[in-house]
């Protein structure tokens, strides 16, 4: 791919550091112009200048707090009216291992707003344009903890939403040239852990992946047309088995009367 071949504009949330910053670098290198979204304007501008110099890409920034309703709507307006947008990477997220009984209610609400509400609204903002142009992709960053509640039910609950939402979206766009991918990172070395009040160094290092490796794998999965990409999963048959078992289980949940075991 020539750097001079423009592939449209990629919108990346949570772009100022970590996974989002790596996506910005890789996508600029692939020929995308960029719209970078994050709270920290200084970091965004620093990254944008670096990418403009390295790749001669057009890079614009939107400083926004995606837990703030008006900021989300401001980003929505910008991306929904930009006909050059061909890719949305919903990467922004808040984490934490809070349990419900002792969680700060305002912090929990912020997490839900960023991880669920903003992701949903921004997807809704760009999808009609992608469908009208019949091209492009949406990438939603979830987590392997979508399938495990041991880290805290609030966070894992938001990521389970991302998985289900994305799978439904994949069915919605079936038959078009719009691609939808959900990425499930495991433990990844970024400042996300510090922001969530956790210590990445306390995690067994043999299961901690570098952000560069994670994004490179996710982009390979996108290029291959994967609907669900789990960079740490060595045996993809396990994912197929899990998804198949889940679908079979769902099929057994319907009946015209309660099961006999519920008889009085």
C-alpha cells in the first residue's frame, strides 16, 4: 500500500495514548487521514504533529470528554457530516475493578457513558454514511473480560454490551461492503491500568501484551475480515466452539410452558 493512496478518514477515540495512539500511527501509515478524539488536547496535538510529519497525513483533533453529553454530541456532529470517514475505531474506555456495593456511583456512570453510550452514539453517527457509500468499517474495542466478571461487574458488563452490540451490528450490515469488527484484548501494557487504579506489574507478565502487538494483530484480523478478533487466542477453534455452544444454548431457552422442574 502506497502512503500516497488515501483510504479516507479514520476516526479514533481514546487516541492520545496506548492502544488508540498505536492505531493512529498504523492507520496513518496505511494511508488514512485521521480525526483523533480524546480528553487531553496537549497529547492529541503532540501526536497529530508527529503523524503529520511522519506520514504527510491530514490529522485533525477533537478534544472531548466522552463522559460529557454535550462533548459526545459535538463529536457526533463532526463525524456524521464528514463524508470522508471510512473507519471508526471506538477505543475510548474507562476501567476499574469496582464492585457494585462500594462503587462510586458517579464513577460508574462515567464508565457506562464512555464504554457504552458514547460508543453507541458514535457508531450511530457514522453508520448511515458508511452504508450510503457502501464502504468502510467500524472497530469496537471490547475486552476478554466481557466473558468474565472477576474484574468487577460494572466494567465487564460494559464490555459484554460492546460484544453483543457489535455482533448485532454485524448482522445488520450483512450483505453490504461495510465491515464491523469487535476486538477483545486481554491484559495490555498501557496507562489504562493506572487510570483504573490497578497495577499492570501485578499481573503475570507472561499474559501481558504490548499495545503495538495488540493493534498489529487486530489490523491483520480486520484485513482478513474477522468479525471477532482475540489477539491472545492461539486456537481459533475454541472461539468457534464457544460461540456455537452459546447459540445452541440460546435455542434451548424457548418453550410454550415452564419447564417441568418449576412445577409447584
